[in-house]
C-alpha cells in the first residue's frame, strides 16, 4: 500500500502541472503515455514474438493517432495498411501473422483514438476533463472500499476474483454522486440534474466494464498486470482501463447533445 501511495503522489506531482498547462506539452505527454500503453500490450506475448520493426510501426502509428487531429481518415488507413504489409514482408507465421496484425491494429486504433479524445476533452474544458477522471477514480475507489467491507457476491470471478456486485453498486453510486456534484458546480449549474445523474451513472458503469475488459485480456495471457511501470499500480493500461471506456462514452454523448 505504501508503494502504491508513493507512486500515485509522484504521478500526480508530474501530471497536475501538465494538465493545468494544457496545450502542446499536455498533448505530448499523453502521446507518450499512449505509446507506452501500446508497448504494454505488445509485451503481453513477449518481446521476441515479433520482429522489432513491427513494434516500431505500431509505436509510430499510435503516436500519429494520438498527437494529430487533422486528416484522421488517412491515419486510420495507414494503421490498417502498414501492419498488413508487414505480414508479407515478415513472411514468418510463427513470428508475425495476419491474426497478430489484426489484433494489434485493433488495439492501436483503440489506444490512439481514446488518448486523442482525452486531449480533446482537456482542450475543450479542463473541468470536464476533471469530471471524467473523478467519475473513474471515485467509482474505482468506492468499489474497492465497498467490496472490502461488505462484498460477498462475485461480479466476474473468472476475470477479476476480487470484484463483487456490492462493491460495483457502491462504486457506481458514490462515483455518480461525487462526479455529478462536481459537474454541477464547476461545469454547468443549469444542467438537468436527473439527466446528469443518469449520464454519469452510465459513464461510471462503462468504466467498470472497461476495467473488466482489460482484465480479461490479462487473464487470456495469464498476466497479473500489463507491466510494472508504476509500482503498486501496474502499467499504463492498468491505470487507464476505465478511462478508455469512459472517454469513448463521454465523447459519444458530447457528439449527440
């Protein structure tokens, strides 16, 4: 626990100034996190599974998708084309094949798109950005606390043995109330309160689903964490699993309303 707290404090000390600053430096920092997240996923199978140039292609594509906003259709086409061409160039089914290519293409598109949306949300409104992270962090914190205190019924024992229905419900309730209160005070006090609560509960639930989705990937590869980059917390994808789903959900809602 001590290691976990120290890591969190150091991470906050680094990123709070970057979040406040915004602009190019924040975009660059998030892009670096995206590349590290892709590296976490590439390393699940082992570093020797693919030729090094294949990893390099995916690092470059994720950086491209995260950092730049214009002509995204071209970037998506590149993300499809280059990894598939690499299958032909590699010509070694044991090292890198079409199955590998499509799996990694999917993750590259997901990571690049989501981290780009994180930047876009921060640039639109810093308070909206904080609302996003409050939704995920408060849901996760109170789900863990509630599950530890009164959790009895397993939520998804084959994927995440420690998660319980009781913890999930408590996390959803408190995550929704805290994040909604923040949104009402700091973002828009004229918002329909019931609508805000419903949307925040939806995002809170998405965050928990994101956690389970990325946990299922780890279980498939028989890994506890994606990496040990952040002591006590795991890798970038371990910390951003909920954020990935909530960012997509929030971006979808903002495009509709």
